[in-house]
């Protein structure tokens, strides 16, 4: 009798846990689902009162309008001209270019710096770490006016470097802190054995240590990429040329046929297209991300 009662309690708790997980996931995904449904609704359904939650008829006209919006634009550093390209592709290209380059620079500069702070006895190491931590916690919006003056003074306006350099500088401290914690977890004997075999510091870092910190590299790289992809304020101010705008700025400034009409369908479609690369990226590297976020949480 007691076993049956315990089994009933276990089954009940299991059902409650399952329902809790389901509603939690539904709550977190509801904004994404709403944007996705809005992007395939007719304009009549979008503006209907009371609200139409599910489309009465599915349409892909909002995506088609984005694709048909064609203008001339210049690609990387305005050196090669590509004619008659959909402007939405230009926005995606600009965001991808800035995000990929800044992520690569963060990993390339941050990994050696993290190793130096983890293994080498540097003078003033605690002061350096404190400075890195302060920069990580510092609200980057407060840097806006100073960066604007610098960009104007050196003439980097409407240049991809105006975004790549600030994004790299802002994300570099986070890269250093994450990678440093990983280097500290690696056994010191491994480095001693590599030095006995004749490895210098840089070859040892490239050939032995970095391959062992792939979860950290992936996790940090994706966080950096997401920040650069989604950043709005710098991209809005430093880039004013239409063909060089990133997807967040282009989505926010999406126009309509009349002054008093807000193109909710087009905005939703552009949001879905702008978010899709991030979703695919996270799905592809989800195992590495989890390894990177949980590594070091439990010590054996």
C-alpha cells in the first residue's frame, strides 16, 4: 500500500514538473512565436480588433517585400560593387561582417592575454585583472559620446572599422576573463612536458593549449558574435549610409507606404530573418556552449 502511494506521488510530481517545464518554455518562447506569427499574417489580421492571435490565412508577402526591395550597395570596404541585390541581404551581410571580424579579433587578442594572466607572473597582475573586470562591468553606453568624438576626429564615419574596433574593445575584457579561467584549470604538467619537448610559448599555446579550450572559445565567440550582431546605438550613429546599415538599425527604420502606417508585418519579417542566423548558430554549437558555461562549476 505504501509503495503504491509513493508511486502515485512520484507520478504526480513528474506530471507537475513536466507542466512547469512546458509553461516555462512557452513563456520564454512566446515573444518569438508572436513575431513569427505576425510575419505571416495579413495586414487585416495584424490590425484587427480584437487581436487575432493565429493568422486566418498565411501569407509570405512581408518576406517577399523585403526581398524585392533592391538598391545598389557596396560590399566590404566599398571596394567591390554588387548591383541589384536585395537590400535585406546587404543588411545581413553588414551585420555578419562586423560580428565575425570583431569576434575573430577578440579571440585572437584575448586568448594570449588570458594565458599571460593565468600562467605568467606579471608585475601588477591584480591591478590588471581589476581593470579588466571594471571595464567588463562598465556600461558601454557611457562610452558613446567619447567614441563619437574619436570617430569624427579620425574620419571613420560610414566605415566598418567604426563598429569593429569598439565591438572588439568592449568584448575583449569578457574574452580575457573567460579564457583565463579555462587556462587556470589546465594541468601545469602538460605545459612542462611541452617545454621539455622543445615547444616555445606561442607554438605551445597554438598547438596544444587552445585546442583543449575549444568549449571556452566557442562560448566566448558566440557571446561576442551575438553582442555585435544585436548592437544598435553605435551602429545607428556611426553608420549613416543606407547600404552599410546593420540589421537592427535597418529593422528599426523600416519604412511604410504612408506616414501614419507602421509596417508591423515587415518589421516582424525582418526581425525573424535577423534572428534566424543566431538561432542556427546556437543550435549548431549548443553542446559546446553548455560545456563552456558549466566547465569549472564542479571540481572533482
